[in-house]
């Protein structure tokens, strides 16, 4: 039985407190698109330390607003302060049919938050001397990358990780209705063929533009160099060493979510009734967005990554060397490294992290240089809960605003 919730059945969207808050943290809308035009990024308070007597927890209230005003079925958040103390939040309903509570720190699909994991694996191989950042992808995958204006001998590994390759995004060729492909298995080469059937968007290195095709190629590069399946490599190099016990790489054909999780919801077209789309073949995202994780594990990963536990200093410096990522972003100063966004926050800090979406879930978060971390997850795409583009952008921004609130307030 499909559970339906009309996205229009919500209150009038809240107004922004001030102009600066309205601008902040909406990092690259186009950059966070993963599947079928979805946007990346993430009621009861599961846990939250009360400040001074009577002080309202702004994160708790913000999570509730995402449910009652933006129409997301559920919200999960994990916030870690400078002192290492972690607060978990939930809001909404984990199952619209049964009314079940949202599980604290439940598992969600990470979407494009997979990309920093993929980039970290490639950069580990760079540190080991088996991959060169400025070597053409043709060196590692000869004869594979070619097409109208596309030449693998002119696209470097750095171009892929940095989104400066000019390769078309294969997701634009997928059916827009997620329910048509929820059970379809996609081989990475099939997704690459979808992209290579289109004309190059620009000359390699000429500009920045987000394309999921870049990270499909990065995954194929990892498999070619290591001789092992990508999921095995990312598990043995990142997930297990960091002790990310609630994070895993789905097996081929695996469509459910293994651990405790809120259900994810999608719409056949933006603004249509929401339906359960938790069961989904994530191969349509692969190395660009297939991972399953939790808000706490994402905080742990980004903290470890920026803390030097994943990469040596030289490779971490490469990863955090950024270029302007201006396309679609009203946030001045938003930049992209090698699998990482650097987003200015309202309190003057920089957020190093990413966003992600895959049908049913959005995630957004990261870590600051002084050790604060926050991740927010919601159980529908912004494009699924909104009928109009303006509403979609507002809902998307509100998810990111909540991360800003968690870090700054």
C-alpha cells in the first residue's frame, strides 16, 4: 500500500529573519542535483541540552519547522560541539502509514555525500603513487572517454574530482519519474554511455559545473587501479578504518535499508502526493551517491577527514584547495575542492562538507576548522515536497539554514 501525503497541505513558508540569513548556506543548487532533478543536501527532540532556563532549542524548533512548514515527512540531525558533545534531534514521522517515531540517528541514503568518500579513496591512491592528479583519465581508462567534444586525453583526474571536466551529467538522461526506475539496476558503464551520448558542456578546465558523471568515472578509475570492486575498496579504506558502524555500501541489487531508518518518500512529479520510495535500487547513483549512512557517521567522517585521519597532509591540501563554485549559488564565496564544498556560514566560519540527494532522502552538513560539526537529513527531496521552483528552493535553503543554526547558534 502506498502512503500519500499532499505536499500542498502545509502552512505558508516562513519568512527569512534577515537578508543575510536568506542568502547564506544555499550552496550550489545545481551542484547538489543527483537523481532525476533532485536537490542535495537533510516533531520531538530526541536529545538536546537545555541552555539557560527557558531557552528554546533553535535546532529543535528549526527541525519542527521543516516538517510543519516545508512539508518534509521527517527530519534527523546530529550536532557536535567543540567539546565533543553530541546532540541528536528528530522531528516528524518515520512512517506516514503507521505513524511510527523517527529513529534517533537512523540510517538514510547519503546521495552525493558519497562523493567526499570517493574522492578520499582516489586521493589515497594519489598518496600511494598509483594515480596522478594531473594525469589524463585516458591513461587509466584508455579508449573509454570519448564523444562529441569529449576527449579523455584532455580530461585529468583533478578535473573529475573538481567538477571542471565539462562532461555532461548522465542524471539528466534518466526518467524524471523516480517510480519508473526504482527497481532498475544500472551498470556504471550504462550511466557513462548516457553522458557520452551528449555533447561536451565546455572545454576541460574552462569553468566549474557539477556533474555526477565525474564521480562515476572516479569509481571506474578506482576499480581499474586496485583491481577490486568499488564497494569493497571504499569499505576497506574508509568505512571500517574510521569505525563507521552504521555506514555501508549496498550490495549489487540490494534495494532495502539494513538498519533502523525512517521511510523515504518521493513524488512522481514535483508537488504531487508523496509515496513511499524507501525500497530503491541505488545503482543509479553508484560512486556518485550510493552510500547508506547516518547523521552521526557523516559528522565523524568529515571530522576525521579534515582532522588528517584519512589523508596525508599533501593530499588533504589538494582536497581543500578550492575553485569558485558560483553556478546557481547566491552565497558569495562558495567554493569547491576535490569532493568538498567550502561554504561560508553566518557566524564567519567556513563549513567543509557536502550535500546529497537520492529519491527519498536529502542530507547536508559538514565540519568547521574549530571542530564543530552538524548534519541534517530529511526524508524527501525538496523537489518532491514543493510544487513550484520557488518553494523548492526555499525548502532546500531551510535545510541548509538548519545546519547554519546548529553550527552558529
